[in-house]
């Protein structure tokens, strides 16, 4: 084993945050920092509607462009899963960051709505290529007993960057005398900066030897469910070429897990789409909604790593299931007569579910299938989540128009279904303590 795990002799349940980061190799630290940097510079989806309307385009055109952005992201995560295997995580990440930076800066100067839509689609697609690639490499570089913790740290970077990005972007907007030029140019430069760092610090290939020796592939035991269980051989790239997403789709248990993740995404995103509609119609001050959103961000950033220190040793199957139960309960609370206390209580409950199960949910795909299909399993996970997050606002809005405040019990049923599917599909792996000198 590498120096990442030396000295870790037993009790994988007590792996600490600081020790995990300190003993991680440089490429893993690059990926963790990259999660924060990329989200910090993710301005396009935040300011796209405002930018387009400022250019004279209608609200309908702006909303359509946002939908194109979401569609590009869904395609990007699927393509990223395949490219992480065929090109290696470093090359896929660099390709994605460079590919996003050029059309991103060009958006400022394109003369027609059609060209802007094409650029938005390219930015969104290319910008998502790094996610399956970075997750695959991060798992390859991390011993099996630290997978949940390392992905909790990865999520911490994503959440912190997401929280800071709107403030950073707004500051750039004002710095440029209320112009979006700096906003988009800085995002393009951030993408190029990370591409440079990734090229210099990440290994050229990730699957050939790393997965077999240090990462989650060692903990998967070649047990990928009911699909393709072929173990990775000496030529990891050749193995990866056999099956791909088709092999993943033959894994019936994992497909059930992806359906669960889809419903989880549909339910989770309602706090951003349906809840503000209900708050408006109920006459509750919008302050309480914004406070609830801030409460969620505070809880996730402040407590997820601490909770994961203990939850990483629990049954992955039950941890994910309990998280979905709490999300369902939080959403169900919104169905009570809506007021400040109900909004804050419901948000608190499902936020606890998020910090409990978020890292385990993200880490499970790296051990769910055979090592040579890891990139495809991770890509499938991101696809299912992105699709749920894209469909969720449409479903929630349609139900709210017809049911009004009674929409929440119906949405809770989605969380119940996701919980049942997780209990059926997820297989626990035994803890993997590391022997001295291994």
C-alpha cells in the first residue's frame, strides 16, 4: 500500500478529517481543492437569467437557456464517466475545464440567441466532464476504509464553493460597474487555472494500477451485483472498453439504486422550487424562506465532516436509508400549516438527513461495481441525480398548481419509495482494516 494508509492499523470507524487530508497524496489534495475552486467559479448558472434579460432577451428565453444548461450538465456527467476511463482522470478533467472556458468567455460577445444557447450547452457539458473523472481518481487514491470520509471532504469543498460563489460573483459584478464581463472572464480563467494545476499534479492515468491497489476497487471485491462482474486485468483500458454503460445497466441492483437517487433528487430540489411558491401563497415573509436556505448551508458546512467521522463506520445501506427517511420527514413537515416554525423545523430535519447520508450516498458508486467500470458507475450516479434535480422543479410546480399546499404528502411519497429502493438495492461491504506494514 502507499503511504496514504501506513500507520492505520485498525478501527476504521475513527478515521479523522485532519488525518485523512494530511495523509492523502498530492493528487487527492488537488481534487479536493478543485471541488471548491470549480464551484467558487460556477457563475454562469447563477447569473445566466440576469445576464440574458439585461441583454434584452425575454424571461421565457432566459428560462429556456437555463434548461439548456441543465440538459448539457446531464449529458456531461454521462460522457465524463466514459472519458474518465478512456482518457484518464487528468486528461478528462483538463479537457473539460479548457473546453468550458472558451465558450464561456465567448458568451459575452455572441450576437444571437441561438449562438448563446450553443455556447451555454458547451459550457455546461464540458464543465461536468471533471466530476466523474475526479470522483473516480479520488476513490483510486484513497484506501477503502476512508472512502466515505474523503467524499465527505469532497462534498465540503463543493458546498463551501456553492455558498461563496454568489457573493464572489456579485462582488465581481459591482467591481466591473454592474457589468457581467468580469463575472464570466473570471470563471473562464478559474477553469484554465484548475486545468493547469490538474495537468501538473494529477497522474496521467487512474485506472491501470491505482484502483487495484489503494482505492475502492480493492474494497469492491469484484462484486458488482447482477451485471458484469469481470475483474480488471493488466490492461485496464481494454477492460474498460468492454461493456461500459451497457454493463452497468445489466446490474439490476445498481439500476434500482439509481432510480432511488433519481427520486431523491426530485424530492430534495423542492426546497428551491416548490417551497418558495408555497411560502409566497401562504403569505409568510420571504425572510423566513431565505433564513431556512441559509440554515441548510450552515448545517452542511459546519457539521457534515464531524458527523461523517462517526457515520463512516455504520452500515452504508442503513445510513443512506435513514438519510432518506429524514429527508421525507422534513418534507412532510412542510405540509403542516405553513409558518416560520414549520419552515425552519422541516429544513432542519432534512438537513440532518443530508449531512448523515450525503457522503455515503456519493461514496457507494465507487464500490458498487467491478473496478474497471467504476467511472461508468459514478457517471450513472451523477446522471440520475442531475436528472432528478432537473425534473423535480417541473414535477413539483405541476403538482403545486393542482394541489396547492397539499403537495407535500405526495412529494413525501417519493422519499418513501427511494428509501425502499435503497434497502433493496444497496449491499453493505465489510469494514476493511489495514494491517501494519501493508
